[in-house]
């Protein structure tokens, strides 16, 4: 299985090129990321010596209550400025005052969506670490009708993803794919526990408003233990878990593409066999002498 990058490569490559250019260059790039995230890289006021990166995110309003502003100040410092109109976050870079390691600055900027997601994870991981569980369950609407739910207990953090399968075939392939996650724990005891269900929400979501239901709705539950949420492993856990929905649907689409490719290949083989089995047309001479095909 392919692990997707936690950063946005378009943002990284664009900023890396502009930061290391011999002289300031103009830039105007609009990029769309997974989960309805929109980026805009531009020169404010046509000033080539300054580059701003702005992002509009569906998740941002849900994350404000979980400390996303403080986390962004911690990660980006003075680069974080008042957001541009129509955007939730804006980073401003003056090319003349960039540090020597400009690639690292570009890499951190490309992690903007990931770092916004990290706010809610860090909050609940710390609750578990301090053994101060809360009855409050965080809800993050990360994709159109879909949401992510997070709850902390003294010995674990539970993360539940709801996802909609718009194609009936996706439900079947998704079941096979998620079963592999569940079975993986038999071989890797350190892996988190993974549970999944279809149509009916897990009991942890009882009483939560706005939970989806239906035969095409799936729920995937990750149970993270202290070994996954401790400071040594926390960053890697966030890198992996925040893009699970993208990871799942990406591999479902890849599986369908592979099946279609195999079907076309097999159909082509069958047509060749049928063409070889087709009898030759009889000529008048063959008919006269009674030749059989």
C-alpha cells in the first residue's frame, strides 16, 4: 500500500523554487488539496519581494475551539499574519529575511493543513497523557457530509471517521480494505485497534447530533493507546491519522482502476481466442468439392 505525503507537494515545490531563485519572481498559484482545502500563493500588492500563502479550509471553524490559532503561532511565529479576505490562514514571507535553510521553511509551509489538523489531536492526546479525560467529544467536519469524532479516556484516545461511499462497489472494496487493517493487528501487536461498521454508528456516537446513517455510510474506529500518543510517537501518529479518509478512498480508486485494467486485458485475450476459432469463409471451389471448414 502507498503512503501519501503529509505535506502538499505543489506548495512545497512552488515555495522552494521561489525562495531559492536568484532574484525575486512573481508568483500566482492556486492549488486545491484533499478535503476541500484551497491554497493561494501570490505577491501582495505586486511586490515580488514578498510571498503570501493563504489557505481556506472546511475544518478550520471546528478547530478554533481546540486551539488551532495558538498552535499555528507556535509553528509559524511571525510568518502568521491576519488572513486575507476569503481565507482562514495566511503566512507572509519576506524573501530578504528568510533563514539560510529555505527548503525547511518551504517544507513547514506545505504542512499547513496537517498542522491545523494537529490542534485537535494534540489536545486530546494531552488529555489522555495527563489522565484527565473529558466527556466532551470533538467533532470535525472535514469533508462535505463526513466528520471525524475524537474522545479521550485515561488509557486511550478513540478516533472515529464517518465516510460516505457514493458507489455501491466502493462499499465492497472498502470492506476488503478495512479487513486488512483489522487483521494487521494479529501480526503487529503494537498497531492500534481498528474497528469498522456500515450503516449503524458505533455506540460511542450515541447522542451525538448530526451523525450520518444509511447503507452507504461507513464508520472506522481507531483506538490509540499511550504508545501511539506519547511525545516520542505523537508526530508520526498525527501524520498518518489525519489523512486516513484520503488514504482509504485513494486506495479504493486504485483497486477499481486495477480491476478495470485486468478486465480489459482479459477481454482482449478472449477476443483473440474467439477470432482464432472463427471458421474460414468457404469459396465456390470449396463448395463444389464439398470441402468442410
